[in-house]
C-alpha cells in the first residue's frame, strides 16, 4: 500500500570521486552439505529443522525452499549445539503467483560463524528441500605456507589462515561473536598487524586506516573514538564506508583504538615500505598521542575494555604496558621521518609512563602486582623491566604456567607476546610445550576436538589467537625484519634468519618437531626456509629472493651474510669428536 508514501526528494548531483576497488572481493571458497538429514517434525504450526555441518564456518547459509504462500522464516546460527550464543537472520518469502516455485534463499546481508543451524518456518506454507553452508573469505592466498612432521601443527596453521581470511572484510558484517560483529577497532590490534604483513594486504589495510581517520574527523560517522585531533593537523581522507575493525561495541576503549591505528600504520610501513602513508597519518598519530597526557595526571591506563584486557585487577597494568609499547613505536615513526624533536617528546612521555608504572606496579623486590600470566607477559614483551628484573619476571611466568599445567591463560591484548616472551627468556622448551599442549584449553586441544576456527576453548572463537602466526614466522621459520628502518633496510630488503628448532639440553624427551619447510611471500619475493634435525647434524636450506640480503644464524650462534639465491648450511653435532659444531655454507645457485 503506497497511499501514505511521500513524494521523491530530488538531491543535487553527486560529485564524489569514483574509484576502483583495490582489493579482491569476498568469495565463497567452500560449499558444505549437512552431515546427515535433519529430523522433519510433522506437527501443526511452526516447524524447526536443525543442521550440523561438522566444521566451523564463517559465511552464510543457502536454503532451497518450496513456498506455497508467503512465510516468515528465522535462521539461527551457532558454534555449539546448545545455541547459547546464537545469532539470527529473519526474512520473508514471497507469495507464489500460480504454483509453488523453488526459491533459493541466500541472505547476503550478513556473515555468521556457525557449525549448527536451526531453521524455523510455518508448516504448510514452506517446505525446506535442502541446506548448504557457504564458507566466505577474503580471496587471497596466505602469505605463509608451512608444513612440518607434526600433523596437528600443520592443521593448526591452516586453521589460523582460515580465521584471518574469514574476518578480513572491507566493511562491517555480523558474525563471530564480538558484539555480533567482527572485532572492533580496539580488539583489532591483536590480529590486524599480522594480517598487514601479508603480501597483498596493503590496499585493504590502507582502506581501514582511511576509515578510522575519517571517523575521527566526522562526529556523525559510526567509527572509533580516537581522541579529538585538531582539524589543522588532519588531512582529509575520502573513504565513506566503515571498516570491519570498526564495530558497534558500546564499551569503547579510545586508547586501545588509537593503539590499533598506530600498529596498523607501522605494520604497513615495516612490511610494505609505504612512507607516504606514514607521512600522511603521522600528524594525526602525534596529536592523539600527545593528547593522552591529559587523560590522567599519572599517565596510567584505567577504564579499559574488559574483552581486550580482562576483568581482573591487573587489566589496567596490562593496558599500561601495551600503551608504553605503542609509544615506543610512535617514537620510531618520528625518527624515520627525521622529526627528532618529536622523537624526544614522545620518548619523554614514554619514560614518564614507565616511571609511573614502576612506582605503581613494581615492588622493591621486583614483585609484579597481581603476578598473573598476563601481567608478566605484558611487562616483559613491552620492555618495562630492567635486565635483572626480566629474569625474575620470566621465572614468575614459568611458575604460573607450571601451576596451570602448561596451559596459557593470557588476555587477548598480549596473547601474541606469550611464546615470543618465553623464547627471548631462553625457555624455548616452554614455548614449544605450551604450543604443543593437547589437553584443553589449548590450541591443539581444540583442533583435536574438530574446531576449524582458531580458539583455545571449545566453541569460543577468538581472533586474537591469530597472533600465534608471528611466533611461527619469527621462531619456527626464523625470519625477522632488520632492526634498521631506512629505505634500504626496510620491507624485507634485509632480514635475519634464525630458526629455533627444538633440540638441545632443554628437550630431554627428544625433539617434538624434527622437520619444517616454509615459504613467506613478501613484496620482495618468496623466502624459503627448510630445516631438519637428524641424528648427527642439523641442516638448513634457505632461498633469498632478488633484491634482498640476509644474515643467517645457526643454532650454535654462528652468523653468515648471504645474498639472493639458494644456500645450504650444516651444523654437525659431533664434528671432529670434540662436540664443537661446525658451519658449512654452500651457495648452490
């Protein structure tokens, strides 16, 4: 009935700039059928069908319907069979004209994470002929390809990549639990920097940065609440569409969202050498960072997002540590741009924050207030402790892990730092022990339970777990970027390759992983690292792409500078009978 409709309002001609989409579309990457036919209840009124697809899916459902009359249909999506955290789509079928037609219902306005689906419809009005789960993902090959002699680890790597591709969307879409949307801007700092490293991620990450900057300038824009920036310091960034890292979570943590913006910008510079983007957004970063001085006279974080930093008494401690680490990045940005006065200014703010942290959270005998896994990881990973204190804190972290039967209990904000912290503390054995833990909650425990989305607890998807990929690249594959940030050193032009295989006195039960072969696709080309632990020697083969150089470090500490090409190294466990390993380098290309 259009009798109450108002006349059309004619708007002025749109004069916006039309641009091509610089990144791939979302695509259906897999179609899954139900494991078995659902029960068909023969009862009057509303009927319910429940489907199980046997695998966690980020995507949507397709229903083949035969409609006898218009009907209201509800579809409930859930990761677990209890449907305790289910999300729901509602839609109406059209009235058939002459006879019931087959209708394909594939709601494209939302994505969901699910393994189980319930469909409600009216008996007699609708018949459900078939159902399919459509896995939808960002259409890009993973930057890291890795396989080993450990089957569960290989499966975990696949799950990590599926989890990234399932959330790296160009616009907000419903799904994966986080306030019924993809993770908000604060939470995104736990996973987007890893995504930003990928070979073809640059255009999409640049779009997210533009969206976040635009949200700051337009108060009507439903985006992150970055602290106010003087308009004179901000350059306009045309991007009218919200990004997936901007959710509608009402518990907004503005400082955490600022941290995400900074980490994204730095990741794009470090991995893609995009200096113009750094120059474009640095004024916004500078102003927002310095505005932080006015939020609390002692500079310590408070009123933090509980989903990101936890609900315990140490949440503010963890948040203070992460922001200190972020300030160090801002200081590095200023140095890269040659703004040494800014560097000193930001470093002064970081030093003041560090001093307040030590006064508030560190006792005279280096007792870290709270003594939790999260607190220890946050302080160590973000370098807030002196060298003797680092040893005591590492011992505290190891003690907490042992008390928890080697299960990680770390909040999302610093989860990505857990395994690197253990490795840097000289406890590579503990890092492997936590990684390879099979009882739940753990990565392997959930993989063995059949999960296809990254998690440590059954049915609780957590994209922060994707940060584990960083440790796999930096420790298991062994590739890290050069510590220098100049144009000739940045973005994989110079790298350090130092794999950390599990052998030696720490691994009394033997090496749990004896073979790894990995490829890392970068803007310079493909790096290949292959190592194997044999009964008498450790062998390492690397391929360096053109325009890149590397420093290869064997487990015995011997370094060797190499250029592009294929190189083979051998470390003999008992060379010459004196137990002193030797290093051989053969350039075979």
